[in-house]
């Protein structure tokens, strides 16, 4: 055979297999990531066998938008997973039926007479039972959305291969408001979005509503997300105009059956820009009246409107302080406008406009803590996980545990502004776990952030959590297949902040990629290690905010071009001949005092401060000896190297999964790992070369020689590499 013949036969051979594959339906078909974790591909035959007799039909009595949607989901899901059409009926005439509903929607469920009060409005009970002498499974709830959550739970059991013959599960969400914040602009761009354009397509609304919005709502419902703020917190007043409210209402109509409520970010000066008033002073009666009328108008269009999300007096946004009023004056005025409709106001604590020479990490606490107990009953204070700004690692925010009379909710950033955007894999569940598990000592040992947030410590009426979304118009929603896991993880932790990262990873992999045991183990390990690896090659040992200015992709610890000191890396890392780090102890800014004892003393003492935060709290001498026995400089360098090594080995592990993962997603992720390796090297080299100009020490053994010079790294942003 000559070369051409050989090629031809390879092509024919390949085509043959593709054809056989498609006709048998068991070779992975085109996988573009669109279906996320709701793929519903047939389970392995051995597992299907076990399920078949237990999932013979779905019995949903009654109709309503939610009941219809959950019936559809169940039928599509089970039929796909079991490889056979599962019928929907409204009577139990088969063993193995799954009966779903509420006592109101379903006489069959009413007849069970179960007491479901403790499940609240969104919980569900999933139980094996007998009806008409037949073994059935019941999914019962107090609300149709609760029943929908039960359906998704049941589907997850199938997707992850769990036994379903003796079920007795009762669940309700631990946090009430489980919300995504979209930083979507009205022109379709997304601030800090790395997955395409805004999903909302404002220009087409309200006449045309993209079908994709239904999938967005389904996906959120599948992980229990029940609220969405549609527009950027750097808000445009027009989003509250009559024209845009109609568009928001069209979106709300699509989301409603899935239990997802709509919120809007409100620009504080909207009464001026939209209402033609001279001021937006919250004490001006005309201003308060304008907001009341605006709220009435919104609720006319969106009866279940959630309320306003507000970024005020932060990064140039207007706020009450613009009019010499304070945060409480502003928040409570808006709260009064939505209160008659049971709406809420979510006031962000990300405020750091302070005096010269201040410590930015102390600013949110300084600005907001004095108002504890003064916010109206329908105001929530949304606090970022750490005191600066979504850095790869931060200590927990000192406001958690410092506002016992305020309804504090955490804000996480699902989109990876500072963590390699959609090019680098950083599975964020471990990072969020770290925040939840942190002990604030607010009421003695065991006062974890989880307990502050879930209401068990301070018994606040409303609990919640927000995540800045990583979604966009890209076909795979998040710009890279593996970072879909962060959307999933956010929902799972919002539902139950006690779930382990490992469990979240394991579930997500089985639902999204494969149930092959070895592959699941490898991928779970890759996911759960990935965040620490990113910290290693970006900001080890407590470093932070040393990214390239503006876009924040890639390293630039030397960057000094921004107008304000606290937007420039040297402000944060404070490198000099003596050492590295921001002294936040008594000899420095003393912002460590914002924490409760004894955690305060632990952080404040160089000897006891966790090493992974050491330069966050201390200016650490280059030759300071760490627990490893190595000096600080050497340890820093080895962390950078370790990060690079991890990416290389993860890349290899991923390559080895090529037969197990479908070709399309396998290739797409492999490309991302290639970029991640490049990025990790650039991070390591640039940071070490730059910090070396201060430490004046050689790289320790085991750290590779930089590939380029510092000037070369300085010349070009990694974004344009
Ligand atoms: O992380 C910073 C971002 C800004 C963002 C701000 C915020 C929406 O760089 O883009 O603005 O935080 O959270 O308000």
C-alpha cells in the first residue's frame, strides 16, 4: 500500500466506525458541553437493569407551568438515562411508578397524609412507599417548586448510580436566597465575563425570548438556585426604565415555573437620570416617592420580583454618601419602597473609598460595621468572602461574625476574574469550603462562617448567598467545560453549605462526563487539587492582587500605572529589601484587630499565622524560617514551581483520559490545559524575577530557570501572549 492508499483506508475505516457508532447510539455523539450536568445519556446497562423496575412511570396529577416543566424534565431525564421511553400518567397502575406533587396538586399525595411542615416552602421528601398495593416512590413537597427540587434530586441519584430501592430522604435548603448575580450590561457585554455575551439578548426582548433562557432556568433549578440579579451592579439607570422593565418581565415569565425569581441592580441616582429629579438624596421625600412608584410599577409587571441589589459609593458608583447621608439612610429608603410587596434590598459591603494611607482590607468593616442593627428588616448586607476582592486566597471577611444584628449574606465570585478566567481550571468548592469552615469565634469556638450565614448563630430571618455568575452565550455556557463545575458547586453549597468538595466534584463528574470509576477518581483529584495549584503559581503564602491592571489576567506585581494606590500591586505586596507582605498587625495597619480573639492573635503572631496567609498579615523577612525549615524566599519560589508541576501532571492525567471522555470535550479541555501550563510558567517566572530584585537571592534547587527576562515579561500582558 502506498501512502495515499493507506490514508484512504484509514479514512474509510474511521468513517465505518463513526457510522456504526452513531447507529448503535453508544459511541459518544457530538458533545459541545451545552447540556452541562443534565445530559441524561444512557447509563451503563448493568445500572439501568437495577433501575428499570423502579422507574416504570411518572405520576404527576394536575397541570400548572411548574408541574408541566417537572413532568417534562422527569420524562426526558429518566427516558434518556434508562434508554427507554418512560410514560407520564396520572394514576398508579404499575409497580415502580414515581408519584410527584404536593398535597394540593395530587390527591394521591394528599391521601398519604404526610406531615411535611418541617420541609418549609422549598424542601421535599423522597420516599419508597406502597400505593394501591404497589411499590412506588413518592416525591412530596409543600410547593410545586419543592417537588421539582425533589425530581432533580431523584434524577441525580440515577445519574450518579445510587441505590433507589429504599429511599427516605427529607431535605430543605439551608439558605433561603440562593442567588446568581449577573454583571451583564445592557449592551450585551459582561463585566468580568469570559464566556461570550449576555444570555439575555436585551435587544430582542420582550417580543422574542431566546429558548436558551428556559435551559438557564432549568439548570439553576437543578442545583436549587432560586434567584437571579439580571444586570451589572455597576448599574445603568435604564434597566429600571419602562422599556427595560418589560424586558425583565419577559425573562421573569420564563424563569417563574422553575422557581427562579428576578432581581435588578439599581443605580442609586436613577431618580435623577430617569425621573428628572434634581437629587437622589434619600431624605428628600420626592426621591423616596419616586422609588415607591418605581417599585409599584415593577411589581405590576413582575409580581414576584425579588428586589434591588445595590452597589453604592463604591468604585465611582453613586450612593447615599454622595448626598451626605449614610449607608443605612440609603438602604432603608429603598427597603421602604419594596417592603409593601415583600421585596428585599441587598446592599453590598464592597465599599473602600477611604482616606490616604488606609488599609483597603479594613475598609468594608470600617464603613459598614458601625451600622449593625440599623438596617430595616428587609435589608441584607452582601459581603464578599474575603476583605479585599475575590483573590485566589483571602482570609474570611471580618464582617462575618461582626454584625450580629444584621442579615449578612456572602458573595462569592464564580466567574474567575482573578483566577485565570475561563482558561485556567480552579475548582472553587475547596476555596468556598475554606470560607464556610473558618471559625470567626464570634460567640466562642465553633462560630463558623457557615453558622453566621445559615442563621444558626444569630437567628436572622432571611438567609442567603450570592455568586457572581460565570455564564455567557458560549455554547458551553462558561467558556470551558471544566469550569462549569463552579456553577454546579455554587448551587450545591448554597443548598447545603456542609457538602464536601470531594462529593460535589464526584457528583458533577459522573453527571457531566463519565461514570468510569478510574476516570472519576482521577478527575475528582484534579478538580479538588486545582484551586491550591492556582494559588501556588499565582499568589502563594498570602500574596494577593498582583495581577495585570485592568483585566486582571496574568501577573504584574510591578504594575504601578493605576490612578489610585490601592489598585496597584505594590500597595498590596509591599516588597522591599527586608521582605514581602502587608503588615496588618499593631506595627502596621492593625486591621487584624477586626477579627475576634483568639483568631486575631493567631493571625497577628508571625509564629502562629497560617503560612498560607503569612504575607497577608505580615511583612515577612526574606530569610524568615518557615515550618519546612526553609527560608521564606526559598519556600515562595518552591510554591511557584509546585504550581507549574501540578499543571503539567494534571495535563498528562487529562491526556490519559482520552479514550474515556468524548473526543470533542476532551480536545477542548486539553487546549485549556495547554494554556494553563503556559500561564503557570509565566506567573512563576515573572513573579520570581520581580521579587528577586528585592530579595537578591538565588532560586533554590528544584526551581527551573526562567524562560525569559523580567523586561520581556513586563513588556507584554499574558492576555495578548
Ligand atoms: O472585583 C471587582 C471587579 C469589578 C467589580 C467590583 C465589584 C462589578 O474588578 O469589575 O465591579 O469588583 O464587585 O463591584
